[in-house]
């Protein structure tokens, strides 16, 4: 039995991609799986051993004591393969490679473009910091045994850095949304939903303003759940009269999310045309489709190829509030059209955009690495490099 060790410094223990998809998939086929993370206790859940390191107290603690604790834990686990999920622990990957261990770097997002949107980083230093971080990430990724990219766009960026890179898309698990009861569209609430990270660039103002533009008689509400990247934005929104049109769910757990999606009429994903968003594949887009509800999405070329081809929603200019409002009005006022779009979206997920397909790619990649002696590197080789 091979022992696989997943390490994360930033993601929660029950992260959907790391725990629910990758770790559980590996455990189910017979791997011994350990997840090292910032959790208060150690436990075993669904066959996955949780190695809890305790919570970090801020970024300084995360980049100092947290790194040391993670490295010590990684050595104690004696994995046959280490799977890293955050760029700030790539230094641990280099150290493990120097000790001759197989190491995979799972690239969830395009870090350089994400830095350009981080509000806590002073605007004047975002672009130079983005360039420096991207350069360092490229170099360290080149030393890994292999790379896993969450999207084809991310793979294209790293193909020259490391020839052993595969795409494992973050598509939904069919079984998670497979048992959602069918509710008559004529009796559904006239509500639209958005959940996940919330910021100005992710269209929170446009969503609220669009709902506010709709006729009062429609009774449309915005079901909003997730977390604010900047807490002051939440405080500001709560003071506005339009906030009365929002049902705030805070950070919503998976069962509550499934319940919410079976009662609403539309899923929103109207991210602004920022570089990091235009080529992204938001998990929520595919989860709306898996739940069988139509989507209203930003009219980006990549998203058009998904939503337009499946005919499972409406595409809008995310900066045009009137366009968003018109799309909401269209679907709320035409429940039969909304139902048909939702069914086509669900069918597209069943046929193409599901985790079962991605799981096979992950398992094949692991098998190749674990049986490839060239994936190992000894300390002397790394020193010569």
C-alpha cells in the first residue's frame, strides 16, 4: 500500500478539492492517505488520516512556525508521494526532493494574476510582486516530480517549466448533487444564488443592484453565502438599503448549500473581466449546473464555450447591471425555460464536467509517478543542480 501525504497551509481541513475529491478518491481505491493541515485535532474521516497542526495565528506564524511544523510532520509521515497544495510550502517540496522523495505540486489558481486582486497588498507593489512571485513559482515548480493544474490555462503556463503536468479539473462530484429532490419550477422561490469568495471584482455590487432594479412584484431575493475578502466591504454593504434584498448565509456548509440550490431559480457567477477570471473555471458554475439550475454568467470566451454550448443559461456583460437584471427577469418570469436550461446543464455535467472523469486522470498520474524511478531525486543530484 502506497502512502500519500497531502499538505496544505492555507486551505481548511474539509476543503472540497483537497479532502472531498482528491483525498477521499485516493483512500477509496486503497491508498493510505494522510492530510497535514491547520486543524485543531488529528482524526480519521472517510479513510483519510488528518494530521492536525493547530491553527496558525496570522501570516507571520504561517510562514515561520507553520512551515517548520509542516516539514517535521511530513518527515514523520514518511510518504511515498507528497502532494502540495499551496505555493508558500513549495520550499518544503524542494527540501523533500533533496531527500529523494516524490513531490507533486497542485496548482489551484494562477497566483501572479491573483496577487493583482489582493486588496491587502498595497496597489503600488502588486505588479512587481506578481512578477517576482510568478518567477519564483516557475523555478521551484520545475524541481517537482510532477504538476497538477486545475485548468488547461494553468497547464499551458507551466508546460515549459515542467514537462510532467496534467490537468485535473475541479468539477463537481455527481453523487453530491445526485439526490437533490426535483421541485416544481412554478413553486420555487424567485431567488438567485451566489456563494464563495465575495469582493467587488466578483460582482457583489452588480448582483445586489441588479436585484434592486427588478419589479418589486417579482419578489426576487439574492441568496448570498461565503466570505468577504475585505471585511470593511461587508460592513459597507450592510448599511445600504438594498441589503434588505439579500438573505445572508455567511460561510455555508455543503449540506446547506445543496438544500439552498434545490430551492432557488438561478445561479449567478458575474465575475469582472479581470485576467485571472477570464480564463478561470469557477467551481460554482459547474455546481449550479450539477444542481440543475440555470446560470447567469459573465460573457467570457471560455465560459461561452461551456454555457453557450450546453445552452444552460444566459451570458451577460458583468459590468452592465441592466443586462444582469434583464437576464434574471427573463429566467424568473419563464420557469419552463429555466427548468429546461437547468436540465441541460445537469446533463452536461453528467456527460463531461464531473469529478469521476477527473479522478481517473489523477489516479493514472499517481500510478505513473509511483512506478517511475526517474521521479525520484537524490540529494547529491539536487545539490549539483
